């Protein structure tokens, strides 16, 4: 079978942003226009990816050539939510005309802010993801506050470090202790394990995992701590208490590089392991043992995950964890410090891609995580502004992924709401649309990518022709702009021209001068990467005293020093269980939840329930249970699992809504309450009851 291998970049919402080597198979011209996708491998030559990718992307051909890929523009002629049978094909011109007319009609009736272009990270490519903002700003449509993933974690990290970057992930291989806190890289970010494995193999490094349940990563760890969800801040405080008390704090480092070590030490005097044990549910000995291991290991590296930030107190929790290497001075060590995300490492000028020169700061901004309350007219979100009467959606599937699904579904079901969805598949959100437009995959369009876990800026060129009539997000945005009369130079440029000019504006080599393999390493010098030339606060110090006022409107509810913030939904006698809706290995949000191998591996929606709880309810593995709270209830199958505290229930996903008996998924139970201090989805901060069915 003749094939060639071409470079690409994984576009999915995953920090690894893997460099890929893609097999392109030459087929008969009649099939797939002469090219189809073979195996996808991690690029061995890119030294973060190091030849490794996750199984779901290795089998990307299943998704690329999936028989259910959308191939033509569609107009809905049947009921909302009924699926493909409710749609009829139309031409691209008719579809785009219809969408432009609907947006114009809505804006004429209610004002421009009635239109909400809604997107997220179905692709992480900057052109195909963020170009929607150029249309938004040119038309003065409602803005979108991107809170669903990283608002809480960003807030927590900025509070101490002051910039969205950390120590190069490749340095984990030079560490003597890696702490994976609130993440599960074996399942969701496999490359991290390559570097951790190297440290264990070559240096005898220890691996500690902090996670409320025994994940696949925790199974491989030397030590697993499983605090109750929402209590990681208490654990971090108790660890710091021990570090100070037992002489593990590097006082020369803290004097030079931190703002108020004496104040922190005094504040933590009462936050001892006994205090934290009562909050976290951990044993005092476990906390003490971890603190001492961390304290005596100079080269300690914390890989900060997102999980423990998805809580009402998530920013405060992440801030507390980020303080640990500042107490011991691990930031100064090779293989030491911490990494949350490097997405702020490369200072790219986003003006052209996002049309920031057309942004009118008086246009209203709506919280994407509160799409349910927004669409159902909650005055807390809409204020005195118009209702949302038109949505244009790219790169996301809010009918499944957004919290408080009941409200989201009710909102999308409104007969007076026009919806256009540009998608690769007939997702649950697309099924609610009036017009559906077929979208290209990353293999069929050009884009540029940053990586949260590494230091590369990567160029991914189209390597396959578009499937059927699919068009890229950029092409659709430009075509709509023309019909709507939106003016901006970016609408007249190709994706490559946008990338080229953006690189030039950012002082980086343009497309012609970019490395041939598309991989440009922007790793800073050691002193900068380790903040030895200062943290990115005005005084260049790491801040133990957070200035929450500078970060969000709800600052007054957060203490300045790291602490346990009891703002979580900690349950009550009617809802004693703490539900964590964790990511599964084979899905990525909803992106892979329709490929055969992912579905086969994941089985069915399942609640992991402590065996003592199961037997107390006279249930056995495989029995159906109902989980519920004020927002509703749903049925899943239960499986006994002893890798967590008895109050914890885990449901991995995200499964399609139709995988649940009553047609609505796990986000029925999660809350759209904004986390502190500036919003953020609180997916892992949910209390529920659990009953036999
Ligand atoms: S590990 Fe993440 S970035 Fe790498 S291939 Fe898988 S989804 Fe993509």
C-alpha cells in the first residue's frame, strides 16, 4: 500500500499538543479524493512528544473516515433533537444566506448583542478556534467569557506566579520526585508519563499522585493521597505547615524570591496535619509522610492538573499548591518547581486572528459555563440586555458538556431561538440547530498551535483534502462576514496568510522561515524558566499573599494566604456523596465518544461506588443506581471500587446523552454556579444522593 508520512499536530483539547507523524495512504482516485489516513504516530523527533500519542488519536482514522461524518450543509425540517432524519441537504450558498439573514433579522429586532457566537476548544488551533471572535467583534455581537476549563486554574496560578507558564515539562526527567496533583496523565496526557518514567528509571525518582480516586496514574504511583474533592487546599496548607515546622523551608530562597514568608508561616501555624486530616479525610500520617518526602527532596516537580480547580474554591486550592515549591525553593532546581500550563509562554499577537482592533469593550460579556441560565433568560446573566435569539456555534457541544444540562436543553429547545452549528458530526447540539454546516478536521485545514505541557509553537498544514463538502471554520467565518457586511482585513486572508502575518507581528519567523517540520521550540533560558530573574508580579516575587481583588469581582470571599476555603457544595444528610465527573481515557470531552474503539473500551456510563456503600445498599456490581440532587436524577450502572473515600462517587465520561436511560447525561447534576473569584465551571463540586433503582 503506497503511503507517505507527513508532520502534523494534534489539535485536541489536551495540554500535550502532540507533534504527529501521519500516514497518508494513496488510494484509488475515486476514494477519498486519492488520499486517506493510515496510522497516526507521535513524532519521535519532537522531544516532548517523543514518539508517543494516546490510543484515541493513534486510531484517528476511525474518526476521520467515520461513516457518520457530516458531508453537506443541512437545514432542519423536522423536530429539534431528532437527529439526521430531521434534516435535508441544502447548498452552501443557501445555507450561508439563511444563517446571515437569521443573524441580521435577530440583530435588527433586538440589537446586535442578541447574537452570541459560541465556541470553545474542539480544536486548539488559533485560527480555526479563535477566528469566530473576529466576526463577533466586527459585528458587536455578545462576547463570551471562556470559563468552562481554565478560569479557576488560571486565577489560582496567576495569584502566586503571575504568568501562565512554568518549568519545562521535559525537566520532569531530571526530577527526583514528581507530584501529579489533580490530573491523570496515563489517561489524559500520556506524554507526561514518558518523562516521569525516565526520571524513575534513570534517577529512581518517586511518583506521588494526589487525586480523589485511584486513577490509572495513581495505580502506578509510589504514593497516592485521595483527599475528599474540594479539600486539596487544606492538604497543601498542612504540607507547608510541616515544611516550615521541620526546617524544610529554604529561608534564603524565600527571603529573596517571595513576598511574605514570615506572614505565611504564622498563618499556617494552626493548619497542622490534624486540622487537614479532619477536612480532607486523609490520615495525619499520610499527610506527614508526604510533607517530609516533599521537604527532603530538593528536585521536586509538581505537575499541576485541572481536576482540583473545578470546584467553587478551585482557584484558592490551586494557589495553595503553587506555593509549595516557593516554600522549599524547588523552583531554583533543575528538575524542580511546577508546571500548570505553558500557554502563556509565547507572546503571540492575537489582533489579526481575533479582530481585537474591532473589539468594543462596552459590548456585554456572557459566561459560557452559564449557557443554560443565559438561554433561559436568567436576569443575573442578561441584566438589562436583550435575550439571546441567535447562536452560531463552532468547536463545542454544550448540550452535553455545559453544566446544568436541564437548563441548557430547555434553552436550545426554545422555538424563538435560531441556531447554526458548524460541526464534524451530528452532535446533540447540532441536532438542535436550524442549519448545520459540515466542518473539516485538523488534517484538512491549516493552523498554528501552542502547547500547555511543552514549549513548542507548532504549525500544522492540511495533509488531506476536505471530506465531501466540508469547509474550515476560517472559510465559514469569512463567508458569513461577507454576507453580513463585517469589515476586517483578516476576512480577506487565507489561514496561512493569517498565520504568517501573526508570526511577523509577534516577532517570530514567518511561515516561509518556520522550521520545515513545523516545530519551533520557544523554551526560555533556565533562569527565566525557573523564575530566577523574578516571578511575573510587579515586585518580581512569588506571592504568598494573593491579590484576589486584581483577579475577580468576588475577591472578598477568598483569604489572602493559602487556606481551605469552605465554599464547596459539601452535601448534607440528603445528599451525602461527593460526585466527581472525571474524564475517561478514551473520550476527550465529547470528541471521541462516537468512535467504535473508544465506545468498546469505555463500555457504558458507570458509577464507581465504594464497596461498603454498595453492600450497605444491598447492591452488587452491575446493578443500576440512581444519582440525584436538586437539579434532577439519572440512572447508571454501579461498580464497586475501593480506591477512594466512602463519600466519593466517580462517573467518568463524557458520554453522549443518549447513552443514559433518560436521555440526559452527567452534567444534569453539575452546577452552573460560578467559582471564586471570577467564575469558572465547578464540575467536580457536586453533592448527590444515591439510591438503588
Ligand atoms: S495525548 Fe493529547 S495531544 Fe497527544 S495525541 Fe492524545 S489527545 Fe492529542
